[in-house]
């Protein structure tokens, strides 16, 4: 039985239930003018059952005469965060047979629903599902879709976790998206925010201790998961997670900024959440995944709950991004101060995390710990950029705008053929250049001004010099131009992703996410990285090598004469066997099918400033193709 929100009863009536432990008298107020007093039912909950209040009925609550306020557990806010809540019926439409998708099989496209399509709706995403499938994606990850103020927001200002954003299409729209995606064998993951709620429209504080003043997040009051009344708060968020999965068909949750959920209890909230979601998945006969976002590099996030861990299936890997970007651009400010470029990219490619106990300039202490020995690669999600890394860089500039388009070839190869779960930001597959700014549509002028000034302070600029997050034109500039994929240069990049993912599917060495069977060899003088992937010896499958040259920016900064333009690069990692080229870009002397001879010693290849090669090993002198 639902603990929070309205539910339809078997006799055709509707039971309204709300948690308000500090309120003596709770009165249900329907939009048609009817009122009904709720009765306490224990645990701080109040309930009343009424007739003629089916799906679509608007309602609010009076709390000791104050209000009326919307329902914190509202399933729908058709008029936005300031309007009434609305009753939503259970979904009973037929679904295609679907058992979900393990993380190891996911190639994720992160999207912002509002800027992904011209309509800015879930229906617009449905219209593009065939294109996404054709690009090789097997999962779509929506940025937060909980009801937020207005129609323009990243989603992290959501204030009604259960209520799916009305301007996107509401709960029906999300359910239709999951059903349509499943028909195409695509999983749908949703970013959820359990560390805070947005600053406009939140009603929780009127009802009970949803928040605590003992902790503070960068975005507002911290959620109360370990203080007085926290059992019901935990139940509220866990029920919301199960609602997304059970009612709306969502396949996975990405937990935003879990390091901002302070929890001193003996039974962690995150462990309870992952346990409940996993149990629901088993009951439904579906694979359901939970991925955490955290910069902590803490293996406890993905350790099993029975072993003292928190039970998440995976964690986002910021270190991979930082190492790759510092290689591409030579940046050493902000969090890039902890990264030296291509040598750290070699570490990230084989171990996932770079900071595993070494001293961090960013954190001012030793930071992180290694994953357990033998941990498989599906425990980490890697990327070259995401909404955060693009939008929070100040100007919303994508790598496809900051660097030559040719740079996207080694970037794609490094992410898509890494021994981890790959994630790409919407449009990366064809080199989208539209910015992704931070944008809002708040209604409170004081809040609008505070957001403008806060963003300016965060990025060290004048509010009048930065892009205005409240300006509708800022939002409009971020909308994808999917027609760009038909332009020859961008079509070629899309074909490159398809080719890389075909290799990932068909070569056993790339299909198994085992970092322990991966080795990486950095050549700083030319800014070149060679990665060797090996399959299980029992498969007798060939080694696959990825050779990427990243523009020589790092080499140029070091004063190396090989820092720019096409150069001859000696590749010791390819010595000892012959290789056949499976895919190539930026290697003018090599085409698909060409042979590279390393039997006589390290081969030397002519590589452009930005180059990417995928080679499959032939047999070495012993006759072994696997390199075991």
C-alpha cells in the first residue's frame, strides 16, 4: 500500500494520505469546493477516503488552518509548482515484453528532455528513439524530470519528486516514453535528486521535518535522513523511486550528488534505497539499476550491502573525464589541478579512478580508495562530457566547439572502447555544437537576481557579462539541431560511433568489461595513448588495440617538437605481432583492412594531430592471437 499520496480504492473511491507529524488538523480541500477532515492513522500520517475524486481531480490540504498547500507526494502538478495537485490513476496499458538491460550492455545517451527536441517533451524523445538506436545507444538517461518551476530548468530545482514535469508530458508522457523505448530494446534511466529540493514552490516544510538544519548543501537545506522523523522521510523517497520503476516503467536511477546526503545512522538510507529497488526489480522480473554520482571515489558506494557497502550498481567516474580533458586541453585549474594529462588517462582507462589515496590539491588531503581487486568495469560510468561538465564550465561550451571536429574521433574511441560503461551527452554522436547553458524560469524576481549573481560568483565573472539563465533565448540556444547529423562531416562522425560500437559488440576483448585485462601505454611526447584489451583466455579471441592521439596539446605545453601536426609515432605496445586495422581516422597511410607489422619491433605510424585507430591482433610468433 502507498504510504504517501492518493490511491484509488477497489470500491471506486479515492483514499488521500499525507504525512504531517507536527500538524493536529489536516483538511483535504478539493478544487470543486468540497472539504473533508483527515483522521490520524499513526506514525504522523493522516488519511481520508472520498467518492467522486478520480484521476484528474485537483486537491490541496489545509494544515491547522494554514494553506491550502499542494501534496508533497503529488503525482501530478498540471498547473505547475504553484497549482493544485491532481489525482493520477494506475497505469494498466499493455507493455512490450521487456526484462531490462544490465549495465554492461548499456551505451547511455544523457538527455535533457526540454532541449532534446523541438517540442521539448517526452513525445519529442519518442520521435527520436529510432535515431538513437541507429546511433548504437541502448539506454537513454533523462536529466531530472520532477516538477520544477516554469518550463525551463535543468531539473535540479525540482520540488515535487513524485510529480513528473507537466510541460514535458507528465507521468503519462514518461510512461509512454518507457514503453516506446522498450519496444526498441532501449532502457530508460532517470536522474533523481534526493539531497535537496528547489527554492521555489516547495511545501515540505509546512508538513514535517523533511529537512534538517544540522547540515547544508550548496543548493539549500539538506534532506533529513538521520534525524527525528527521518524514517518517514526515507520511506517517502524510497516510495518515489519504486513509483518510477513500478508504475512508470523506468529501468534505472541515477542518484544526484549522494555525497551531499549526510547520514550518520547505522543503517544507511542509500543501502535501504538500493535494497528496495533491487527487490522490486526481482518481483517484476526486470533488471533495474542504480548509479550514484559522487566525486568521493569511494568503493563502498558499489560494494554489496551485505559487505558493508551501499549497494549501488555503479558510480559516475569524474576522474576519467578530468584526465581526458586535461590531456585534450592542457587545463590545470579547478579540479584539473590534480591531473597531469595522458599518463593519468592511462591510469583512468585501466583502473577507473586516478585518485585512490594520493594527495589532492582540490580536496587538500589524501583522496579516494581503489576499487576491490577484480572489480568489473560495469561499476563505473565514464564520459568525455556530461550536462554538468558542459553547463557548469561557465559558457556552456561543448568539446565539439572548443576543439576541432577531428578531436571527436579519439574522444569517442577512448570512451566507447573503455572497459567501463560509456555515457555520451546528447548530440555527441554527431558532434553537436549547440551550447548547454544553465537556464531557469523562476517567477520570483529576488530569486532570479540571486541565481544570476550566484552563477557569476561561481564563475568569477560579472553578472552582466555571463549568459542570463532566466532569458528564454538562453534556453532556446541549447536546443539540439539534429539535422546537423546529415551534414557530411557530422555524418562521418556518427558513422564512426556506429563502427566503434559494432567493434564493442563483436570483439570479445571489448565486450567484456574487465579492467584487469586492459593495459594502457602513454606516449607523452606525441600525446598518444595505446590501449590493449584482452578477452578471457578460454575464448582464444584476439587482442584489440586502440591508438588515440589527442592533438599534442600536452606535448606542445611541454615544449616537445612533436606537439602539433602529423608526426611519426613509435608504438612499443604494438610490438611482437601483426595487426589488422578495423577502423581508422587521422592515419593517412592506413585504411580499414591494412596490416601493421610489429613482429620485427615497435611499428612507427604516421598520425595526424587528432587520430584514432582500432586494430585487431593477428597471431604472434607463438601462434597466439590473444596476448594472454
